[in-house]
């Protein structure tokens, strides 16, 4: 699963996630750091990314629009990037199952 990390997540996470989630990127890598959510949504949809965010806006869009793209919503509050990394690595099996389920639009991790 390729993760597209939203602006509210550290771009430094991309390198640390490459072994578990090859091809993952940060919105900044594509000049989308200030883009509206709809533009990020369409970008992720067209390139096979799962949007990964701490922002509830993508959560809401996943219900309105359905997949693709899939949305990974990190319900972690204000925390360090190391904590985000730990959750994403720990939940690898759930993320694989989520990816395999064609109808699933949203995965909430905490």
C-alpha cells in the first residue's frame, strides 16, 4: 500500500516507511502542501495512494465519495512523529487487509 501523507504529518516519515509501504510519499513531494483537500483526493485517486492524515476532512470525504482513494485516519491527537511511525508499522496487517477490501473506504488507527 502506498501512503500519501497529508501536510499535518512529518515528511520525514516517508523514508522510515519505505520498507513497509514502498512508494509512499508526502504531499510536499508533489507541491500539494497548500492544495485544497479535493485536489489531494483526486491526486491520490489517480495515482493509487491511500491518503493518510490526522485531519477529519478526509474521513468525511471517504463517506461522501467512497473509494478510491482509501483513507487512513490517524486518531492520535498531538503526538510526536515517532508515535505516528510506531502505529503505522504496528498496524501493517490491518493496513494490508484494508487494502485488499475493495469496498472499504476508511481505516481508523489510534
